[in-house]
């Protein structure tokens, strides 16, 4: 599990959609929802991102180590 603050949502979702494994969005109530290619959910995240002044904190489950590193390295440079 990793908590990230996303500034560039479009690029973040591009990386998620190109991940080899499943990237799951974790909710405070414990639910998990796959994020890869889930365009309705992605549209909702884009809207929340705009409402939050282009900075959205997400909690993710990323089981694939390569995907994890790609997403974490992206978030480090996403300032």
C-alpha cells in the first residue's frame, strides 16, 4: 500500500493504464477497486482532482514491483 499526492492526473492514469499488473484504489472503508482501464472511475478521479485544485491524495495497492516503482518514481517527479 502506498499513499500518493497526484498533481498530474492524466499522466498518472496513463502510467496506471500501462501497468503490467492490477493497480487498486483503496478506500477508507477498506474497499478496493481496480483502477486500470476503469474509465468511469478515472473520469470521477479527474473530476475530484479538479475540485481539489489539481492535487489529489490517493491510497493504492500495487502488487507488481515494477509497476510500484514506475508509479512511485512518477509521483516523486510529479511536482
